[in-house]
C-alpha cells in the first residue's frame, strides 16, 4: 500500500493520471472540467466560483471544507476537491487524479 502510494506521488509529477470513471452517479471527471453525465453539459474550467460550487453541490451536497483566499480549495465528502484561482474554477482532484491548474493555498 505504501509502495503504491509512493509510486503514485512520483508519477503524478511526471504524467497526467487518467481520470476515474465517475465521481458520483452524475459527475464525470474530464480534462476540461467536470461533465454532467447524460446531459452534454459541463462544469468547465474558468467558470465563476459561485456557479461552479453551486453546480457541484447540487450533486455532492454541501462542501465539507473550504480553505484559502487567492487559491481556494473546496472539498466534498466524496474526496472531490475543486481548486479556484481568483474567482475562476481552475482544477479538480479526485481519487489520485487531477486536471487543470492545481493551485496551492
């Protein structure tokens, strides 16, 4: 288990990890944001912070954490993390995978 985690950390700096199949019954990680399954809609990178949080929260429930100012990280009970630079959705991380530009609070 530790070896597996160490390998994942090392590889995360070298290559993009393939996104997991789905975050929830309706949210699907994508390279340009988060897709809403079966609708053709997405919560795309660049979306305003208020709209992105409201959209994800409608599927995931209320965030369980919200930290940072210039780099804001909003976390959900599922393990999904949304990253915002300024007022724009810039990245997500979930189950060891990431997409977008992850900022550090």
